[in-house]
C-alpha cells in the first residue's frame, strides 16, 4: 500500500427507509453525504484517521 494513502472501501446496502438510512449515516456514523435523489444516496464517506 502507498504510504500516507488511506484505505478505501465501498459498501452498498439495500434499505427500506432512505430517510432513516441518511440520518444514521450522517448523525450516528458521522459520514459526509455525497450525491442523492429521492430514491438513492451515493457517496456517504467516513473520514478515517491514521493511528500510526
């Protein structure tokens, strides 16, 4: 792995309540929301901190 580069992961989940999923991602996990419409959300990201 390149030194100083964060590890990136992509997870996709089917949800039944998009409003609740957006709230959970933003408020509970602290993710930054990316693009979205009324039917999908793309790019919720969680900033990571290098513990080394």
